[in-house]
């Protein structure tokens, strides 16, 4: 199937009705990682050959990225969870604002476009529900590789001067270990002239996944997963056939679904080393986790309070802070959760309070006193992971929880309600004209 234009926007009141109280049992399949797949897709811009990606999750964000790449001239063909990206005929270095605006990750295009074409104009991604999303580190790094970068009228324009318009290897020290900046700069450096070193690089598994893909395409990247990544630029990259890693955030959400319903579930495939901090906190809270091949089996009975603070990998992931808070709202005792990564990522607190959670909020710290029962209520998921947190809370609440904000949920979870229903949940998707 070739990706076509987006369907017209319909004003629908879409919501999930979650009837709480069911125990879950069985196996939940984890899709490929959204955050990896989005950046790996952008890497197709680096080569004239076709990139085949497998294990790509069926999500609206992936469709949006496909549309952006198609607008740049990439031939995008999707068959189930495999996507072919043929970058032979890149015809534009400027993705259209309307498409970029719908997907922050589209900013990833700037690194590979600049490396391949010597020029790129990408609209600034702007903030989002969870806070401001600066690209200062991305821009600083591109400049260190010899690009001239200006930001005017909301558009970042980057270009390389000189006869062959090729970036030059350089030394970059990131002020903060930004995942997106590390990935953007790795892609830019892959085709640069000479060696690039990125210090204080992000350690996230998605960075390693990108390095593995780039190396499969003929790049020379080493040190991914450590704070210092070295990239020796090559003249060209070639085709590759590559499978995306499992989604550690979806896996974590499923582990929490088992924990919040005090159930036993098998979840996989997972790479447990990607979930170290999450597994530790679940065990601290009283869950039992056992590896079974590529699956993790979790069983949960009583849940006790735990404290956690979000940190860059290998610390506790900010993307699972909201879902974990739903669990802690039902734990025995008082938990303290500190959000250190994004400034506006505690909006789910007010929604959990509507369901009877007892949470005090001060700055970026939430103090959660567990209650015996949450009660179903109409709630709104204010961002992708907050929406998942609401569904989890609904699974254990008394009565029916109606979750709105599905436009966020569908960006990051493939068929969430079908998957959960298959292991015993009771969730209905309703959609009617608003
Ligand atoms: C990625 C993930 C997102 C996750 C986040 C943190 C993707 C598509 N998204 O986002 O799901 O929540 O990592 O794990 O992979 N910062 C700066 N200056 C910069 C760039 C970032 O100060 O130039 C700050 C941000 O404000 C934030 C922190 O660094 O506080 C982390 O941001 P970053 O690692 O860049 O996150 P993303 O790559 O945007």
C-alpha cells in the first residue's frame, strides 16, 4: 500500500469506556518502538537505496512521518508492519509546515537532509502538551559540523557552503543528553567529511537502535549507549533490512496494566535491559517478575508505595511516569514522584483526583497517598502517556471510566483496547459526531 494524503479531519467525539474490575490473564504482544521507528524512518533520507524497516508499529505518528517523507520525494510503501523507504529521488529539502506541525519527530529530517543535500529548511517543532521542546542542542551541534543555521519566521534553515556542500566532522559537547539532538547529530555526521565525537550523548536504547541501523547501512558509528559516540563519516550509505527494537514504553504500560489489576500477564517481546528501572520499581512495589524467553511474566497481588524520580536512561523514563502514578494511586502507603524531564508533565494528577486519587502536587513533585479504590469518572488524557494512565486507572476503578483524548493515545499505542480486551479487560471505543 502506498501512503496517500491524510483523510479529512472529522469532528468526532471519540472516547474509550473502560469498565473496571476485571482480572487480566494471558499474553500481550509488544509492538516495535515508536520512538525508534520514527527516527529510523528519517534515516532513509541518507541513502539513494531502499531502506526496509520491519516491526514498525501501526500508529498514526508513523503514518504522519511517512507522509512527511513522501512530501520530500521518498517512495513509501507499507505492508503490514514492514515499510520500504526508497530515497533515490529526494526532490525537496523543506517538509511542508502543515505536516511537520502534526509531528514533532519530523524535526529529525533536518540532520539527514543537510547531510545528503547540503541544505534543509524545517519548521520549528514548537512546544507540546508536556512542555517546551527546545532544539538548541540540535542547532549548536549542526553548527559544529560546519552548517550555517538561521531561525526566522519559525523555520530553521541550515546549509553547508563549499563546492561539495559536505558537513565536516567536529567535536560536539551536548549541554544536556538530549535524545533527539544525539540522534539528529548522529545522522548528520554519518555522511560528514571526517570524524565526529558527540560527548554527553543520550544513552537511550533508541540511540543504540539508530547506531545499529546506520552501521547496517554502511556507516561507522561506535560508542552508542555510552556518553561518547564517535562517527567516522563515509561517502555514501547503502540499502538495509532492519527490525525495530520492541517498544519499552508499551511494554512498561502493559506491566502496569497487570500490576494495577493485581493480575498475572506475560508480556513480550521485551529486552529486559531496556526496562531496568521500571522492573526495579515494580519489584519494590511488590510485583514478581520472571523472564521467560523473550517475554516477561509479571504477577501482582498487594502493591506498596514506592518513590521515583524521572531521569534520562538508565533512570526511570518520563514516558512511564503518568502510567506508574495510576498504579501508585492504588498502593498501600504514600509515594513521592518527581518529574525532572518535562515541566508540564503532571496534568494527569487532576484527572486522577477526579477518580478519587489522593494526590498533593507541589511544583514538579507529587505526593500520592494510596486509596483502597478508584472510582470511574469521565476523564481526559492530556498527552499520549497521560491518556494511557487514564486507561490503566479505569481498569481497576469501580464502574465506568470514560477516557477522552484518544488523538494522543492513538499516536503511541497500537490497538490498545483490542489488546487489553483479549486478556480480559472490558473497553469499548465509542465515536459519534461531536
Ligand atoms: C524523546 C522521546 C520522548 C521522551 C524524551 C525523554 C522521541 C520521538 N521522543 O524526546 O518520548 O519523553 O525523549 O526521554 O524519541 N532539552 C534542552 N535543549 C535541547 C533539547 C532538549 O534543554 O536542545 C531538554 C528538554 O527540554 C527536556 C530534556 O532535554 O527537558 C529531554 O529532551 P530530549 O531528550 O531532547 O527529548 P526528545 O528527544 O524531544
